[in-house]
C-alpha cells in the first residue's frame, strides 16, 4: 500500500543530503523549515456546539455566579492548557478523540513501511490551534495537525503552516480545495465538509417550496392554522450571522468582496453595500411578519422542530445526528434539502472544511507531507473519517458512497451553493458587531438598514485597528 511513498521519501532524502553537503551549515537551511515564527491572538472560530467551527464564534460563555466557581474554573483551565510535550517519535500527529482511532492504524502502518516511529497525540479539537502557536516554535509541536480551514488566516500569517502539494486534488470537492487554499496556495488535505441546510417537516409540508417567498407563506399559514408555533426555527440568540448567512445572501448581500485572483478583499465590506442594506430591510420585514423569531436559542430550535412545532428549520448535521435529541432520534418525519432562492437569488450557506495540515516547524516535513497527501487523501481513509465523525467526506468518491444516506445527500446538495467561511484574519472583527446588528433587527429596536450600517462602521474600525 505504501511502496510508492517509501520510494519517494528515499529519493527526496537523498536529494536533501546532497543539497546539504553543497550548501550552508545553517540549521534552518538543513531542515528546510521556517523556525522563526510569530504567534497571534487566537480567534474564536468554532463552527458548532459539537466542535463545528462557526456556531461557537457568536456564542457568549456564561458568567460564573460565585467567586469559588470562578477560581475552580481558572484552576481547571490552567491544567487544561498545560503545554503538550512532543512525543518521542519521528512523525507526530495531533488529532482529537474522534479522529485518532482512524488515523492511528494508518500512521502505524506508514511508519512500519518507512522504518520510522509514529505517534498520534490526542488533543481537544478546540485546543489544537492555540497549542500549535506556542509548541511549534518551541520545538515541542507536531508534524501534522487536523484543523478547520478558517484557521488558515491566523496560522499562515503567523508562519505556522507549510504549503501542501496534493497531486490528486481533482479527487476532492472544489469547494473543499478552495477552502483549504490561502492566497493561492494549498495548505491542507481536506477530509470533511459541513454546512447548514433547510430541514422540512414532511408531515406539515409534504412538498418542497420552490422559493423563499413560498416557504414564508407556507410557514405562516401552518402557524396560523394552529399546526405549529414557530414558522422557521433558525437560531438567533441574540443574533447569529452564521445561520442567517444563506438568508442574507439570498436577499442580495455579501460579506467581503473578491480580488481578481479570487481572494477576499477585506477593504470591501458588503454588509452595508446596496445589496447588504436590502438584506437588512428584508430581515426587518421577516421579523415584522413573524417569519423570524427573536432570541431563538439552539435548544428551542432543536426542540421546536424535533417535537413537530415548526414546519421548517435551518441548521446543520449536528442537529440531525445527535443521538439523544437530534431529529433522527425524536421521530419527526423530516427531509434535508437546499434553502430555496429569494427573488431568483441563490441562498449560499457558509461551508466549513476540516483537513490535515503540516506544521512549518515540523521535524520531519517530508514524512508529514507524504503521509497526508498519499495516505489520508485516499477514499478509504476519508470514508473511515466520515464513519467516525459523521461529517460528509471532502473526497468526492467517498462522499458519493456516503450519499446513500439521504441526510448526507441533502446537506451535500445544499453545500453545492455554499461559500467557504472566509479564512482571512479580518474575519475575527466581523462576528460581534454583526451579531448585535441581527439582535437589534429581530428585537425591533433598529431598522435593518441602520443596524447593518452601524455594524459595518464598527467592523471597519476594528479591522483598521488590527
């Protein structure tokens, strides 16, 4: 299975030795890695409650009610954030508890075939990025990490990731490759894609609405008839730019403009553009009609739809697959499908991608690169990761095989219209102000245009301040 990679590594190692003999004696030149890196502040970019990245970005942690609890939490945090010492192995991989069982046997076989030792260290997914920033430059970091694509802006600009050459990139979903690309360079091998979609109660609404206008009318009619309580269960607690994004784009808005090379232009904020302000007015209209509910929490969203009290929901696979209270466990008769267009404009959800990345401070970059590009990029490996974590595979053949599950197929179809969550550092300046804007609109405290204009001013100020 690994013959080709073994030969490739042997050849590359020989070339490196020749180059070292002819070149300088500098440690950095011999290693081929970038040792001088800087760290930046961590951005809160997790998507969903079960380690999916964007949903947690807008969540506020509850305040402690007693000083003793606060002290206990601080102590626990200090223990949790204790530095990880690099395992004594030639190839070290950081992965969370869900992916480790899949990665470990593949890594061990790779090590045996290439005559090296390997170690897969288990690290909480939410801790990997911050720990890499300190451990990598200190020489205690891994060679490979799993991570979310929206970490790229922070990690690449800090010099913590190495570019990746993926010969079989055509085997992957284009949106997954785009997401793992930063400023024209690929920085990871994607393995999972996730996005939100429309969830429809088939008993309340037997047929798919063709447009958002039709969906709104159906939802309001179902509630008016007394068959449901909430027209559209989409979380806004108090506001939620991530879950509102497909509605925002369908109403004509955009977040960042694009440069000629397809990269994001952080100087072009679209929230108060003509289309963005039209979207703000649309959210105001949806609030006034009762179509959207203010301060709808995740718990209320999942309970209302799961108990048949909402004809529609907009959420992600985590709400469907939760074994205790997910829609698949409550017995509600549902289907997953794309969010319909508004006035002919496509609804584009954010797409989050997870992948394997190589540390710029890797002790063995050749082994690291070969392992992720030749082993973890295969259909078999990607299928194993899907079976362990439940997130649709980025590998198209693995996804096609998984799409026998109608939920996976539905989320995949919805994601075809999606946009990768921007991975640029400026994204960290967006969430708070935009969340507040939605909260003001949904509560009726501000018009859509005023709220989005104010939010855009705040975002520009934060970006300018760095």
